[in-house]
C-alpha cells in the first residue's frame, strides 16, 4: 500500500468518524433542549398556579372572606410532569395593596382636599392629582413644542450669522444686528429648558 492510498483510506475513515460524532452531538443537543424546555415549562406552570392562588386569596381578602388557615395549598409538579402532592406556601401577612392589581386611574386618586387645607399632606394630594391629570400631560406637551420652536428660532439666528460670515448675497447684516436681543434670549431659554 502506498502513502496516497493509506492517506485516502484514513481520510475516508476520519470523515465517517466526524459525521458520526456530529450526528451524536446534534442528537444530544436536541434531547438536552427538550429536557430544558420541559423543566422551564413546569416551573412556569407552578408559578402560574401559585399566582392564581394568591390572586384568589386577594379577591377573598378584598371581599372580607379571608380563609381561616395560614397555608395555601398549590399543586406542585416534578420534572416528569406527575404530581408530587400539594405544596404548602406560607401565607404572607395580608397586605391588600401589595397583592392588588394596578388600580384604575379613578381609584388611584382620592378627591382633592378642601381649598382651605394647606397642610403638607393636602399639598401632596393636590400635586399627585395634578401629576396624573390630563392637564399635566397637555402642559408638558405644550412646553416641549415651545422648546422645539425656540430651538428652530435659534438655528435660524445662527444661520443668519453664518450666512453673513460666508458672504452670501441676501445675508448683508450679522445676526447680532438683525436680532440684537437674540443671543441673550436664546441663552435664557437654554437655561430654562435645560
């Protein structure tokens, strides 16, 4: 047997070994991925069941029909999917606000305090009421648009100055001569709008 025949045989044998290893590796990856997916989906189901139990208890707490026991039983499943029995979760101290779903906007804000009340708590209620109101959203939108207009005017002011410096035909006066108040005004607006 010459060296070229031996190397061709070795190459063919090596190619088959590599193909077998690749097939085995892909099979192992597929089985590991399936097992990981089963474990994660089982964990998700357990969490969803515990969350459903907590929501149910929260509804009972809100209705004033709290269960008498200190434990909530939720089904627990093993990795194989069979039930291992009930899993006891110690019931936390009932705090309805923490377990509650986000309230509607109408429920979130109480009524405004009376006009004569100027205490800290009353002022905070007024501020909270204003910050979640449509008036606040409209005010912020208007301020943003005003800032955009000031930025556009400042760009125009800078363009007047650059046009004069470059000697364009229609820019015969500098920006400071055309708008003498411009630089001061735009500096003040930059401080105000940040």
